[in-house]
C-alpha cells in the first residue's frame, strides 16, 4: 500500500488531462450539434484547472444560446454570496458539465444577498432560476448579539443568523419560485478557549455548531436543499480550507485550491436535481473485490481475511458496495473470468461480505468490458449514464472511457485501502431525498432483470404480462409520498410529456388545490413491488381536464400501464362532469419515447405544433372506450409508503 493518500482537493478520482486540451476543445465545439454536448462532457470528465475551466465556460456560451445540447440538461442557477464568486463560476460550469448539466449562472453583486432576495425586480428574481445557491459563510450572517450589561464580551448566538438565512429563502421563493440551496458553515479557524470552545455558550464555534445542527432539519422541512460545506471543509481540514490572504485581498471565502472541489460538490447536487445521479455500481472482481486472481490463486489464495491488512482493505470495498445497495444503488458484476470461478467466492469464501443474491446482473466471460457493460445496462433497462465502473485495471478503465464515455469510471490508484474513499468522494450517487422507495430500488432492478429473462422464454408479450400477475395502485398526492413525488418530477427525463419541474413546496400546494387532480401510481407483480412508477397532475376546469404533468419510470414500459392510467384518469374526469381530456407533448432531447403516447391512447391532435414544437391532443370522453388491460386495480385505492426515518 502507498504511504500517503492524495488529498480530496486534487479530485483524485478524475483522470489527468490527456493530449492537447485546446485542440480537443476546439474540435468538440466545432462538431455536429447532436454530438457537441457529449464531446464537451468528455473533456469536463478530466481534472481541469482554472484555465481549462475558463475555456470550457466560453465554449458553452454558444451552446446555451442555441438552446442546449443533448444529453445535457439545462439548469439556471441564481448565485448570491457574501464573498467573491468570479472564480467560482467557471469551475461550477465545468463541474456541472461533468455531471450532465448545462449550467447558466445569474450572479448577484458582492454581498447583495438580502437586497437581491427582497426585490422582485432583481436580476435573479427576474431570471426565474431553477435553484438559488446561497453561498454564505459565518462572516456573512449576524452571529454576534448585543452585549448584556456587565458581560465580558458580546455573545455569539445562532438564532438571528438562521432567521436571516430563512428570510432570504422565503423572499427568493416568493419572488422567483426557485428552490434554495443553503450551505452548512465550516467551523471558524480560530479558537478562543481551545477545546472548550465547542461547549462554551457564547463562542463563535458553539454558535456555528448550533446553526448547523438546526439548519439540516429546517432545510428539509422547508423543501430547501442542504449543501454540506461543513463536511467538505472537515474532509480536507480547516487549515487547507481557509486562506485569510485571499479573504482580505479578494473576499474569497475559502482557499483558491478548494475551488474545484467546492464546484464539484455543488454540481453533483444540480445533477441530482435533473436525475443525473448514477443508479448502478458495476464491480470488477479480481483485485477489486478481493486481492488476487480467483482463477489462478483459488479460494485459499485470494486476500479477504480479517486480521490481514490487504484482505481487510478489500472487505472494506465490499462493505461500501453493500452499504450502497442498502440505500438503493443497484450492483452488477462485470469480470473477465470463467463464470463458475467468478461466482465461487460469493457462496464459498467465508470472508465475502457480498452475496450472489446482492448482484442484480452477473456477467463473467472473456468478452471486452465495454460490450459486457452495454449488456448489463440493457438487462437492467438503464442508460449507460446511470452506471459507474469500479475496476482496478487502468487498461480496462481507459477502454471503457474511450468506448462508453457516458459511464463514470473513477481513477483508483494502486492502493485498495483508498478505493472506497474515492468512490464515495466522487459523489456519483448524490441524493436530494431518501425515501422507502429508494431502499427498495436495488431489489426492483433485480426484479427487472428477472422479468427480462422471463420475457425471453415467453411465447408472446400478452402471455408474459399475464404471467406477471400485476396489480396497479392509485392514490392522490399526500404528505407521505411528497418527497418521492418531487424526486420523480425533477429527475424523470425520458417518459415525461411536458418535463415541467416543481419544488416540494409547489407539490404540497397542489395536494389540496381544488383546481387540480393528482395521482401517484404504484405497481406490484410476482417479482415484487415496483414502487411509485408514475405521477400525474391535471388542471381541472368545468368542461375539461388538462394534463399538466404525466411521467413514468422507464422500468415499467411495455407493460400497458399507460393504458390503465388513461382508463383511471378518463373515468375520474368523466365522473366530475368533464367531456374532454387534454394533453400536451413538449419535445426535449430525451423524451422521444413519449412522443406517440397520446396518439396511441386515442387522443386526436388539435392544431399545429407551437413555436417550440409542442403539440396539443384531445380525448373525447363521451366516446372513449376503456382499454382491456392485463392488470387489476389493487384494493384500497391507496399507496401505503411510510417515509424513511431521518
């Protein structure tokens, strides 16, 4: 094992720059429109410095002006701070590109947080951003209170600081409708009492700690998103995080060398907002999950024993993978190996923490890894951009990056004790919420793989669907399912007819709105519970219902579920006195699979497409004949999905 681990400040999971960056950037920017977004993202997947980040930022300007580039998702971000953000912006744009986001930043002037928030005509509020980042540290909030009579010094307390931050978020929400990203605060770099500071009421460190402890719950309750900058600073050390020289010279709130890491930390949250977080960890075996080569060394020769430093390092990798599976990440195996030999440690080695049943798709053969990874994605019905490959072999990593640039492939180095740390530090599996649905996701995708195998042996699709014994469950939106509903609205890109995005607060507002009807839809079959797989929001008018939002998980496509949903919505609308059901399809670079939805369901197109290409469709409810579908409505007419514990 190597003597020292590289600092997270160096983003060690990213490969170093290769070739002539400027020439590669020029070629990517000049390429066909359909390839430009993907080519620019490939460049951002390398460890870029300030000059490269600035060059990428400039190359993105015409892409934004042209309306975007697939497969990137657009995010408009408001940025306010008590510090200077000029150096942050290019790193944020480059990091966002790495996480699949085409970022447009609208920044406020230095220190103009409350002014920007309360003015309805401020630059940020006028821009109507998707999110607003309040990049504020302890120097930008009122921690110091008034001195009491006879007090030795003015006390520090967190209440006024939290109230000011909350007031800014309320004003931004009121004036722009955007969700707020609020930062926890790194501890101040100096201690007044030494170790006593943390427990001494009235010190700045104590007040900041109280602020952070309160902020996490406050943000969750309000539907805001926490950016845990306190953890980020702790992970690299406060000595590396703060650099007072740059604060006094340029009002940089943290050291310049921390800019790339901070930008990546924020960007992965923006990616998660757009459904870009990865869903599947693909694991190599030899010298990745265990030390040695199972085909050569046999069961007794591979390193997995407790009490052995090398073996425990590999067990830690397995423990990390098991933890990820428990929180909903799908595990797959991709190994150049004989299948029987590759499976042997999973059921015969006492040191194995992972079991074969934990693996949704197990591929072990002598084909190249890029081809096998494509097979894994197809079996799981996931896009390649949902996969992360963990592989100790630099040649295999390079091959997959070259052939499948959508797949995330972290650099690992030569020390297995660092593999898990790098995997987690890269933030591939960032999450904005955690629900019971997330806990079940790994099992759901394993069920997908089992269904896929069943389909291959079925005589036809109808036989296959009948054999699944499907049950569909409908319920209106409620507080229990709100986090999952918001999660789906903001991350579903493919089967999504309008791709409208709503915050948790906006979702809560439609729950009780008499002008709306809502549905959360779940499906169960003999392989298990698929969880909440579809969301609908309808605008209710006297004579017609108009579908504002209809999205579905791609994992349940080709199971005639959309027909069952249409039956239910049409019946509800007709019972309420409506004569028409209206839908709109607004095309994006990724929702082509939903383009013919309304036509397949018997809607008729009304008029020509608008300037953005959106088409309007109308279903005559007086003539509608319900579809005969091979799934029954579950009794109780309600999804029962308790929220996960905090």
